[in-house]
C-alpha cells in the first residue's frame, strides 16, 4: 500500500533556524532514508519552495482565477512530502520519525487510492 506523508511546518520558524540546526534536523532522518531506500519502500520525496513562490488556480463557474500565494493561510504550511510503500502502521511510525521537532508542525498520513 502506498502512503503520502505530507510534512507541515511553521515556515517562518523553519527559516528562523540557523543553517546548522536545519542540517541537524535533516540529518536525523538520514538513517531512516537509507533503510527505506534499501528496502525499496521509499518511492519519492521532496521539499517545496517557500509559500511566497506559490500560485493558486481556482475554476469557478467556468472562470479561472489565478492568485499569488498558497491555497490557504495557516500557521503551518506544506513544506515537503515522502511517498512510501508500506503497511498503514509503518506509515504512521515513519511519520512519527520525520515529524518536525524544532518548529511547530506535523505529518499528515494519507493512503493513495490504487486502481
């Protein structure tokens, strides 16, 4: 079963960390990354550009509206994702391991619809 782990964090707090703190945070998940890659369970991952670079496109009553910025204004923004192939329990454990610790945030675990 495939799961998308959506990593949400306070973007301003993340940017407020110094480079060393950010590298330490990313380094903490390196062993998990190696393990998932070795078992071919990591299907993809990525970090998103800041929300200031976002564009939102909506279609209402046949009209397209394009606006600068993220879909919704919240305290925590979508900052990255991991796509994994595993059982639901393991997806939750992976999310626990990658959840932001140095800034407010969380990981949303969503199973993919596979047809």
